[in-house]
């Protein structure tokens, strides 16, 4: 996602990471009880995972996250006026890159004088499923996160 | 003023279906093509901004929601 942000930055495309609740709270990163803790977790994420995009933090009770469906790692694309033009219940860089290429194209078409109007389309996209990498991430949170996910869904280890 | 019950339910302390399941409400999320709600947000220096203010900076903005865990 960092690479997509960089790739499209000069095409008037912004990219932000919006920090929510902890999806898999555990020993090292427990559930959130204060904004100070939430900001600290967000800074740790930036430093450990190398998130280069601006990180913005929702209020502690997550009104923004909850309003948009409160999925743990969803992505949306908005136009300048705050109208959503893409939403995905999971974040996948291929899907995002494909969508943003299309929207950059609409900017070019408008600038070329073409009259375009929106319409609705549904599509099922496909994301990479890397269970080993996912479990590595859970282990970073603490043994409790691994145990709870395995109990809920099973796993490769 | 935060609702303490909402705070603890949203910031659940264990990943069990009874606690994370109720928050998976993508099917209830705002429709595309209509202006969506605005909310205050904070940068990592705790300076307040808003979703609409951030979106106004570019023709389109990608917003990824997530956490460290």
C-alpha cells in the first residue's frame, strides 16, 4: 500500500491509514483503554511495519470506523467532496491499484472534455491469503492472539 | 463523553466471535455515490483534523482502516 501511495502521489491521489481498535489484542498490544495508548500503538505500527502514509487515529470509541462498517482491515476511496467511490471489506493492493488507475483515468477524461456520469458496478475481487505471514503477525501481538485465532478459525501451525 | 459500555465492547479484550462478530457490519456501511459522514481524527502528534479536511486535499484519497494487531 505504501508503494501505491508513492506511485500515484503526483496524480492528485492521497492515501491515509486510519487507526481503529485492536483486532487481535494480546499480551504485547492489549485492547485500548485510552487515546494515549492508541496513539502509542499507532506509532509502534508506523515504526515496526514501516507505514509511510499519514496515519490518523479515530476517537477511542471508533465512531468513524463504526460508521463505515468496522471491518478490521477494509479500504475505501473517496473523492474530494467526501463521496465514497470504492469500498472493500478487505484491503488488497491489487484491487486498490486497479481501482485507483480507473479513477485517475476519470480525471483525464474530464480534463479532455468528456462528459462522464457515475453508475454502480459490483465485482468480486481476489486477495492473497498467506496464513503463515498472518500467524507471524499474531505472534507479534502475543501468544494470546495466536491461541484465540486458532480457537476461532483454526490455523497452519 | 464516551459511553463506557460502548468503549469496552468496541475495544474488545479477546478475539472471540461473541466479541468481534457484532462489529463486522460492512453490509450496513454507507452507499457509494452519496456524501458520507464526517468525523474528527487525530494525527500522531495528537493534533485534531477531520476526515473531510483530509479528503479535500486530493481528487481521490485511499483510506485504509486497520490497527497494529
